[in-house]
């Protein structure tokens, strides 16, 4: 069969040679090795006579993929066997509702710490389910910092405390994992596997895969068994975490999970979370140094709360920002525009973004300042 759609990509090289530096906040850059491996396996997966998208989700070949993904996730984050690793659908946004549906009892309450756009969306969904409190918020400060845990107004009887350890739009990040008297639930969509995590305080960690772990279409949910057992009953089958912890209930998003498995192996081969953390710290420090070292650029987040993953910054002369973003794109630096709700610039420096991309961006910033400053 010949594909003759004139809008097809047929003339683009298939070896990845036209790939540019991609600073997108999500869906985001994937390791080139992973893409090329998937490309090679696309028509026929591991001698099974069909692609991975065309085989049963109950087959031995698929079992192996999902098992490997689960085992690599546990190894990379140091999760004990008390943790369930679930691959769900509906994105992180579904979790905003599913978490309170499972864990916010009718006569109970949950605490939320609001440090940006995503936490704001999370609490909105929780309010549909029950009683929630804002334990801390930096909204009055345009989310330019993460309120220190000593300042949180916590309810000791809360069912859980929900936080967003990295706020993708606002560019702030927790510098320490909180360990409280009640289980902590974090939306780690834009930082999962970018750094080691201190798991002790967490009941649950969730992330849409498309920022740092894989393509869109699968949501990673890590849930401690003690916390899982506290969920309400009965619940709608598909929205009950227990359903998915017990067995493969329905067809999972096979292809995204297959890609996640490759990304996890890539990260493991690279030396794991400690190794990538060191690289991520170096990458972000280079960019923050460039911002701080000039009167032409300015950061939007307090130094003690800055994100290693999503670096948000402005030009002092804001009128020049569209020119900066356009010129950057012409120089092979993609997706440097800030989120539409906040403007400015944002460079997302996820695991798969090569350090060379940051060096190229820093050089571009110096040149742009020289010619426009
Ligand atoms: C992108 C993002 C979301 C939304 O994820 P979806 O998978 O699109 O629902 C939620 N929280 C954070 C922190 C994000 O970065």
C-alpha cells in the first residue's frame, strides 16, 4: 500500500537529523535513542509478527513490557513492594477528581497547598467532591515562591494534603519533600524522575507522562498500599484505584506504556535518577546564571523556589519578547514562549533535553542582548 496523502511527512528525513532543540513544556522532548528504537520496531515487534499496537494486551509480549516498566519505575525511584505502580488514562487532570473521589470522605476534609495554575485546578475539582481547605497559597504573590512548610495552616484531621511539587506554568518547585502527620499526595507531572524523592511522607505521587517520562496518553500513579486501603467504598469501577492495583482490568494505553518503558530503560542506562539530577542541576544553573548575570533578563520566581525543570523569565523590555521567541525559533530553539496565561518566556529543561541545548540557548541570549540591548 502506498500512502499518497499530500500532507504526509514523507519528505522529512527518517533518521532524526532535522531534530531541533525542543524546550516545550509538554508534550515534550523524548530521548532520540528511544524514538529511533521505536521506529525500528514499529512494523514488527520482537518477532511477534505484528506491531506492538496490534497485539493483545493479555499477550506474553505485552506482559513483559508492562512488567519491565513497573520494575524500572520501582528501581529508579527506590519504591518498596508496598507501592503500586499504575498506568492509567485521563491525564493528570483526571487525577484532580479521582484523588478526592477515592480519599475525601463525606464527613472529612482535605488540605491543599496552592503554588500555581495546576494546584488551582486540582482544588477546583476536589470542591466538587467535598470539603477542602487551603493550607497555604502563594497566589497573592503571583506564585513566585513556595510557602515554607512551617507556615502552612494544617488540619491534623485532614485525609490528605495535596501539593504540586513542580508548577509547570509558574516555574516554581519544592526544594524538599514534605513529611507531615497526614499522607501527602503530589502532582509530580513535570518533575517525576528528574530528581531523587524522599518517599516517606507520600501516600501517592501522580504524573501525566508527557512532560518527563514519555508520550501523552498514560498517567503514572504511584500509590502506597497503606494509603490505598484508606479509600472510600464503593466507587465506580474504573475510578477506583483498587481496581487497577488488583489486576489489568481493561485495555491499557499500550503504545504510551511501551514508550515509557523505553524511556525508563534509557534513564537507567544513563545512571538513574542521581545521575540525571546532577545533569539537571547543571543545566538549570547555567540558565539561571545567564538570567541573573544580565540586566536585560529577569527571573520570575524567588531564588529559593526556582524550578529545575521549567525556567520562567522575562525581558526587562517586555515588548521585545515576541521578537526573542521568533528569533530563537529561527535559530533552532523551539517553544520558548511562556504559558498563554502568564506570557514571557519559559524554557523547559526535562531529562531528555541535551545539555548542549542549554549551552546553545545561553549563547543565543548573549547574542540577542548584544544586538537588542
Ligand atoms: C501538564 C500538567 C497537568 C495536566 O496534565 P494532563 O495530562 O494534560 O491532564 C497537570 N499538572 C501539572 C503539574 C502539569 O504539568
